[in-house]
C-alpha cells in the first residue's frame, strides 16, 4: 500500500512539473520572440552621420549619394560642411557588424573618425521618410500613413455595422418559428465568419472589389474595405457578449417604467454595454492593424515611395512593410525589419493599453 | 455543559478544533468524541459550522485555498491533522457523500470502480467486478442497475445517483462515511430508502451525518451534536438531547424558535 | 472614383437631414409648449421621423443620379444637388404637416429603426455569400481547365510553368496532394507543440496555481496571442530557422533554413494561447463538486484532473483542438516567410514544404495576368481551405453546444 502510495506521489510531482514546464516553455517563447526582435531592432534605432564639406568628393559606398545630392541642392552649406547619412554599409561597419570594406575605405573612415566627423544619433529617417531601395534611407512614413488611413476607413465602416448587427441579434431578432431559425443561422454564420482564415477575405476582396467592381489594385480603399470585413464579425461577437452581460433586471426596470423596447435598448442597454463594446472593438482594431495576408492578395506588395493622400491612392501598411523588408538579405534590412516590428508592437501595446485604461475609467464611473 | 465522553474508545477525538477561512473563524474550539459503529448527527442552523466540522474528519478543508485548521484530531489514537499524515490515504479510510450527488461523467461501473482503481484494491478484472457488485449491493442499487452498468451514471434519477455516490464511497472500503446533508436533494421516498440504508450500514461503519432535518437526526442517529455560530453547544445521546436538552439554545432550536 | 462630387452629395444629404430634424422637432416643441398638453410622442420623434423621410428621399435621388450621371457635366451636378435638397425638404415637410398632439411618431420611428437594424445585420450573410460565390465562380472556371480529379489526387504541383501562348494543352501541373501534405505536416507539428503545452498550462493555472501566479501568467500567454502573425514569420525566418539549421548541422544533418519544423514550431507557439484559454474556460466550468467527489475518494490532485476533470471537459478540449487545427491550416504569414515554396511531397519535418496558403499567395502576388489557370488555381485552393475550416468550425461549435447543454 505505501509503495503504491509513493508511486502515486511521484506521479503527482511529475504532473505538477509538467505543468510548470509548459508555462516555462510558453514564457520562454515569449521572451525569445520579443527579445530577438528587440535585440535586432535596437540597432536600427540609431544611425551614423558624417560631416561632409561642400567641395569634398566622397565615396558613394560610404555616404548616401542621393542624400548628399539632395542636401547640396538645398544649398545648406553655410558653414561649409553638412551632416550626411552614412550608407547602411558604413553604418553596419561602424556598429561592428561583419562588413568588409576595402583598405582605402577603412583609411578614410579612420581619418573621419579622428577628425570627429562621424556622429551617431537617433534614426529619424526610419519614421519620417518613405520606403527606399537603400536601407539607410528607408523609412516607415508610407506604411504608417497607409495603416492609419485603412484602419480609419475600416473602423468607420465596421463599427456602426457591427454594433447595429449585435444590437439587432441581441434585442430585436425573432426567436421563434421561421424567423428564429433564420436568426440562429445568422448567428452561426457570424461565428464561422470570425474563424474563416484571413487570407480568404483577401480572395474575396480580389474577386469582388477588384475583378467585379473594377477598383484599382493595392489602393487604400480596397484595403480598408477588406479590413472592415475582417473586423466585422469580431466586433459583432464582442458587442453581443457585452450586451448579453447587461443584467435583465435593469432592462426589466426600464420596461416597467413604460419605455418602449427601442428606448430600452438605446437608452439603457447600449450605454451600459458601452465599455465592453469599446474594448471588443478596439481589440478588433488591433487585430486588423496586424493583418497582412489579405492585403498581399489585393496587391499591396508593390514598392511604394509615396504616402497615400486619399482613399484611391496606392497604399501599404505596417505589417506588409515588415514582410517586404524581411526579404532583404543584408543585416541592415533585418535590423530595420525588426525596428518596424517594434513600431508595430508599440502601436499594438498603445491600442491595448488605451482599451484597458478606457475600460477601467468607464467601469469606474458607473 | 458539553458532554463529550463516551463509554467506548472513540473513533475520532477532537480537542479545541478551530477552523478559519481567511480572517473568518468558522469553528471555535470544538471538543467532540465520535463513536465507532454508529450514527452521529451534526445539527444546527445554516452557517453554524457543521459542514466545516464534517470536512475536518477527512481534511477536505485542505482543498480550500485559504482554510486553516488548528487543534488536534485523532482517529484511532493517531493524529490526522499533522503534516506526516497524508490526506490522500486518510480519505481512502474516510469516505464522503455530498449534498448533491455528482457522478463522474463515466459509466455506472466506472464510477464505482474509480476508487478501487486509484488505490489498486483489485488486482484482476474479476476482483474489480466483485468489488463493484458488492458496493452496489450494499448501497441498495444493484437490483436497479445490474443490467445497465455501462450506462452513464449521470442518467440515473436523483435518489439513484445519491446511492451510486454512496456505492462509490463504499467501494474504497472505508472505516468512516461522512454524509453532508445527503437527503436534501431527494424526494421523501428516496429519503426513506437512504435512511434505511444508513440504518443497515451503521453496523459496519462509523457514520457522521450533517442534516438540516431534526426529524431525520432523531430517526437515524445514536448521538447528536448541536452546533451554533461555530461552537459546539451540546452533544449527547440523541434521545436525551431531543427530549431533555441541557442548553436553552438547543431547546430553542429543536422547538423551532430559530434556525 | 477620383471625382469627389458623389461624396459631397452624401455630406449635403446628411446636413439636410440634420436640418429637417431640428426644424421639425422645434416646431413640434413650440406647439406643445403653446398647448400645454402631453403629446403622444415627444417632439424629438417628430423630428426623427421627418429626418427619416428626408433621408429616404435623398437616397433615392442619390441613387438615380449616380446611375444617370454623365461624367464631368457641371449642369447635371447642379441639378442633382438642387433635386436632392428640394425633394428631401419636401419629404420632411410632408411629415411635419401631420405633426400634431395625437401624431404617433414614435412607433413609426421605432419600426424604421428595427427594419434598418435588420437590414444592416444581413451584411454578414452578404459577406459569406460573397466569399462562397467568388470562390465557387473562379474555382469552377479552374475546374473547366483542370479536371477536379487531377486537382484532388494529382501528386505534381508546379503551376509556375504556366500556359504559354500558342502551345495548346501545355499547362502547369495542378495536383494538390503535395500542397495538402505540406499543410498537414506543418499543422501536425504545430499541434504537437501547442496541444500538450496549452493544455498543461490550462490545467496548471486552474488546478494548481495560486491566484497570484494565475494573474501573472495568464496575461503573458495572452500577449503571445496578440502578436501579429507577420512578427512570428520574421521570428521563424531569422531566429528559429537558423537555430534549427545549426542544431541539425551539429547533429550532422543538412537542413534548409526554411523547414517545416521551424514553421510548425513557431506556429505551435502562436496557437498555445488559443488552446490554453479555451481549455481554461472549459476546465473552470467543471463543477467543483465533481472534484470534491474525487478528492473524497482519496484521489490525488493529478488523479482528479486526469480521471474526473479532463473526461468532463473533454468535449470542450476537443473543440479547442479543432479550432486550433482550423487556425493552423489557415495561417498564412508564418508559412509564407518560413516554410518555403517548393512543392515537395515529403513527411520529413526537416524538409522545406509548401502549404495551401503559401501557394495562394505565390499564385496571386506575381505580375501575371488574371484569368489564367494559375490565378484560378488560387481560388480553387481557397475554396478547399474555406470548406475545410468551415467544417472544422461547425463541428467544434456543435461539440461545444453539446457540452454546454450537459452543464446548463
């Protein structure tokens, strides 16, 4: 008996250990994902610049020639020198990465370094410039604008539609007979739509908006529409959950005071479900911000150097930019990709933080 | 005054047992001796601590995160609150039946075989069959379910489920059976069957039963303890306690002035 | 579409409706004030009904105008705007004429609200129909070119040798078996990682962990769920892929950076929170009395979990796994970035394999013309993917509903 008991005790300890190991594995994975992106992306947050005098002839392999040209045209050479972007190659060399420069180039760099002409500063290019073929000049402006414009459109379409659908299903949809059957079919339909792989929404966008309606490929309008369709079921489900959590005694109370069903829903139920709806919607927005696959299918894979000004301009988005940059072979590109991911994760963190804070505030006020 | 001495050597001997749930004290310094081979009833108004006391005997309070038990409880002279005693093997000796019967989502057979399988009480399939049949017979359920042992236990009626859970407890071959208001979810007929069963089982087991119904306590128990606000008020032979209570609170309770 | 006039028309209509609302409401309010009685409906409903009428008139004019409109005709646009304003105002005015004490405006408005909500909620159906129709339409065209038998049973997938002009009958090979096999291989690897890990996390958090550990670990796993797939793709490509490669290299095997193992591993990590949170829900839904019953029989914690809790929670866990499968086969970015594109038929997790989603992306993101067998093949694959995930989701829903009925 006691030996059997000892065996059972060991099994118990083993089981508990397995649970701990599983948690450790998940946390380790989290640390590994975030950590590897952080370590790689941190390098791209700073960049080297070189002070170049007006008349100097410099090696285009060391200093960004197009940047130099642009600066000279602007005739900013008042004091005779100007700070110019180092090329990705030079920058990587200065950061101690594995880059081979010729002896002559090394000598030049050493001379600049002695003269104190090389400085390292925050990489503003990454945030203020559009995409470029040169890693040192590539920035996220296009992608940030594209994401912003498409998310705004998607939210403007999906939020009212999603909330309206949730309100209808929760409060007005028929529950009995044939109508009830239709309602249940609609509910199942929405649940399934939420679980349809996002790439299918890309196929839908391609077939309907581009091939059927005839909108241009890769424009912000199509991207926003596809993201709206993607967000819609998420918002409906979150809003329904929030509406259902309003206790019936409250709506009953309103009905007893002679309010009509529509007045109860819009005057009592919807405001009470507000924080929940808001949180769910914001999470849907976050999901749409990270969405990549459907956007690739509607043609947002082209190289884009201009931020979209309107809905009918070609656009790209932050995650798509991550995908495009991840193709680059040099470490300068993978650094920038990781930095773009950091920006994306930062935005998601901001959105989620805002959702939590808003929710806490609204809940508190009640 | 509390009378806790017994003629025979008691099965359980509790001395100044207190139970805290977080900062709330559910039981205050209870001294009680429980006799073997007989029925002891714990009565008292809701929240008086009778279920808490019951859960002391098989250390079920261990499963509640913030519960703390102090004092001393011995079973056959052996301390059962100490760290060296293993609650798992204790519970194999002290069976328990709950207020609402919750069969496992398995067949009737597997429900009864659950304990024997855990503790390795049967070496062969035939032995296990025998244990299951024996337990179901003792729980008075065999005749009703012998032809459908592979059906889910959740498909039985409430009274049958309660007897199934009892058979499940008996199958581990315990020395003590704790019952926490076993009849509260049963109809009068099922309750009568259960009471007859308890009557038959008390020859073999030490039975401690928590009950809401004073009539039930009077019918089936040999000794009755009355608890009030976490304190043991009175403990005596059932007949004496109900006919000649020594404390005014017991008097008030059994005559229905509160509770 | 660059022509902004239709947009201005919408703004104009909205402004008009707002104006009608305030005008009629204030009119009704004045009359009530003068009469000093209680009307049937409050004045705001009079206004809302008038605004609804105006909106209806405006949308009719808008629709008709949009259909008839010649491009760049300023005169037409001016007339269009005037018609919108006039008819909208007229509709509002007709309602306002009936605006008396006894006018039952509220029931009318509420009926309109209900109908509008019902109409809006049909969008979900329209989207689904759109998906099915577009997938079916293109896929059927595809099956006109390539026989369905070849598509389902063919073991050769090389769509890159596309149809060349003037070379009749010469097309790429469209046998989907290698593509399906790759998808299943990666899904299997992902599940091997995610199911044990996710399940053990759920069990530990609900049965063993203190409240503090739970409050700490649960949000952490949810962060894992909030990371976009493209980030996992990058992670697989630059961290896990090379790690797998060098590990296998140390053991003497030559493994490409893009391997099924790397993609499956990372996909598994991504799916862990899905499994753990769904399982956590169902394990917590198992009544405490069931656990007590098991403890009272002398079972240890792990015995209680394995023999009493898990069997009760099994349907919920099965549906969680089904949803995870559906998620894994539909996942795109990780495999696009980390699994490779060559359609090799292999069960070796160290090989580079391709998946349904990878092929869809590959077929549709080149510079090819539309309406070739290549692009249509993507829709056929999409149809397959859609049908597969749909079946998995429906089965998961049914299993979960059964489970809920049991513990209702």
